[in-house]
C-alpha cells in the first residue's frame, strides 16, 4: 500500500475495491462466455456461432442479457418463495467473496489475507448452499434431484481440491496468496532463476488434481450430472427464468474465471514475472507499473486455464453418477494424499 | 490410466476441428446471406402445370393428408375439325395445396396421369401465418419455372407420348 492508494481516503479505497471486484467478476465472465462458449465451442463443432449481433457476434451477449432481463420473474406455485428468490444470489455471492482474496499485483489486491487459501476454499463451498436452496425450494423433483446430485458432487470434489492445495501450502510455507505468488517468482530451480519456481513444476500432480476438481466444482461436462439436461431438464435451475437464471449463468462462468485465477496464483506464478528479470528482491522493491501489467498477466493466465477447462468440457461425454463419485473418492483423494506425503518428505529433506 | 491415450486423442479431435474451422471455414453456411443450392431433384415444393391438368381428382384422392383442393367445371370447346361436335373439356377453377398439411410424400406427383404436377427444388416459401401456407394455382404455376428439366432417358428407352 505505498504511494498512490494511501493518499485516497478509506471510503474512496473501498469504492475502488468494490468497483474493481465487480469488474474482476463480470469482465472475465463475459469474455469467457463470448470467447469460449459462443465461439470456441462453435469452431470445435465446425460452425461459426453467433455472427449477427455486432462484428462477429461480439454483442450477442448484450442481446442475451437484454432478453433475460425483460422476461417475467416466474416462480412455481408451491415454491418456497423467499428461499427460491435468494438462492441465485447466494451462488453469485460466493463468487464475489472468492475474488476478494485474489491478488492482481503488488498493490492491486482487495484484501491481503493471511489465511487466503483457507478462506478461498471455505467460501467456494458456499455455492453448494445456494444450489441446495435452489433445488429444494423449487418444489420440483428434477430440481431436487439436481440439487442433491450437485451437493454430493461438490462436497466430493471439494476434498481433493483442498488436499491438492495443501501441497502448495506446504511448499510455500504460507497460506497468504500474495506470499505464494512472491514465493514462486522469487524462487529458483536449483539456483537457476530464469522462470522463478512456478509450483506447477513441483506440484504437477497437485495441479492436475486441482484442475479436475475445478471442472467438477463448476459442474462443467464431463461432471455435469447435476444439470444433466437429457434426464433432469436443467437440474436445480429448471424452474428459474429471467434474471434469476441470468444470475446462475453469470455465477457459473464468473466462478470458472475466478477458479482459473486462483489456479494461476497457486500454480502458475500469478500476476508476477520472475523477479530476477528486473532485479527485484522483495514485494516492496517491485516497480509501480506491475500494478497495471499484473492484472493483464493474470487475465492471460486465466484465459489459458479456462481454455483448458472449456476444451475438456466440449470434448468429453458425461460421467455417470457412480463413476463420478468413485473417481473422486477412489482415485483423486488417495492420489492427493500421496502427493501431500511426498511433498512433506521432500520439504523436510531439502 | 489405460484410458489416457484415448482421452488425449479426443481432445485432439476437437482442437483439430477448431483449427480447421478457423483456417478453412466452417461446414455451415450463413443462411440468409449465402444460400446452398439444393440437389437438382430435391423435393422442395410441388409445382403445377395448369394446362396439363384435367381436374381428374386422382391427386386429391390419393393424398394421404387430404391437402389438395380441386374445383372445376365442364365447358364446351370448339370442335377440332370443321363440322365436328363441340368438345367437352374440364376447366380448372381452383387448385390449392395446403403446405401446412402436406408431408412431401410425392404420391400426387407419381399418380398424376397427365404430367401436371412436378417437384421443384424451391424451398423458401415459409409464412408467418399458418393459413398463408395454402397456395393457389397461380402460385403453384409460378414454381413451374424452377422445375428442372427431366433427366435424360436411359439408353434404349423410348419416349412415351403422342405418336
């Protein structure tokens, strides 16, 4: 917090952070939907996707949002109305809470939280509550089944995710996301500091497990059993229409973006460039322009990771419910436990 | 673990298709801007050659959907040769096909003994209102222009018709 920001009064800083949070959630969500959902998926199916609204269909998203906003706010007769109405907001709130710990630059962060990793993993499971609320309050058997499947899946894949992150935490020796970024970029591989020491190299198994769990947490195909449209209509979202569906939709893709941001912080070096390139030694010696370049680097890494998530989504068919649970409990969790043990042994050894 | 090569191959297929679409273009066409030409003998719409029709009603009776409506009356035409009797001809008043009902089976085209009905590859005749899909004989006659020439006969086959 040097220089520029400290001269702004507290309320001004808070306002900036709120605006920044909204941008950090909505901008990636919109970009992801247009670039990947509209265009990349179409290209992978040998078609062009939306082409009419704006150049190459780039304004299609605004048309879709406009369409959703003018729809009637419907709810089923026997729905638990209050719960039904706030459920999408709970899901979206978890996304906003999640982005609060992501560091975007040496000074460009929302909160510098010591237990950042712990907070992020805890808050990301709040969306399970929203999904269960939506499933239960809809008074619809498909919604209920979808909600229960989602809860089972999200809890099952929360574990390998947490366990995969523990490896990173052990190696970094801190739970502060900012410190994890600094640790990766200030580090060196056997004395060679050309690329720092991104943990994807040492924690490769952890990275794979984390990305698979993210795929499941986002309920993206092949883990889209909760919203399996061929059997459950649309799972817990079945009864939603208009802007409440829009909020679920934004929540899904914004969370994809935020999880990709967290993955890039944990494994790919986050906003940083290897400190050796510019002769920096610690966070305080970093030049101020990194606060502008840092978010751009983060955005690039996020797009890269979301590309992989979406690529997998568009390529594979859906897991069956039992296969999905078996994969989490019998493959991912034992593997991540082995990973933790190996990491701890190596940490002590070196 | 044994499934990993197959999984990677699957990813390769989608990535390959994406690269192909970006570099060589998609398999689809942007319909209202560019149009595909349907195959030459595509069954787009049924056209009517009014002069050949004798309002014999065979097509209307064979239609499984009962979507052909024919009305006609008899008229006296001048005799072919001098001093002959005036001929009686069937004059077609109404020949409508309701394309909201038609299922494009083509039985009417097959059954017509006087070559009055033809398949045309024309396909752009959608209407905002379902009742407007009832097309009358002048509209069916316009489509005659889009009917392709009959294909060449097979070697050795003889052309039927007036001697």
